[in-house]
């Protein structure tokens, strides 16, 4: 999965795989998580957010299955 950098104090990169609807988030600490069954508009919103970390907390955490990878 190709990831791209985001401007965030906590997140480093995000990526998205359309066929599987998997969103990947890489933190500056090196931790990496994949969120499953995420619509593409949520990924687009994360990339466009003024605060990607805030968007992640609001829109992804608690709403989608995830795994640390």
C-alpha cells in the first residue's frame, strides 16, 4: 500500500487500498495501524483535515475494526 505524508504533530503517513477499503495510519512513533471497511470519503477527509489526529479520533476510532501491524 502506498502511503503519503500528512501534516500532523502525531501522524506521519496515511494510505488507502480501495479494493479492500483498508486505511493505514503510521504514527511518528513508528506504530502502524490498519482500519478495515473504511469508505474512501473517510480517507479523503483524513487527508484534507486541518488536524488529521483529531479527525482520526473523531471519525475512525470506535467506528471501524482495526489491527496494529
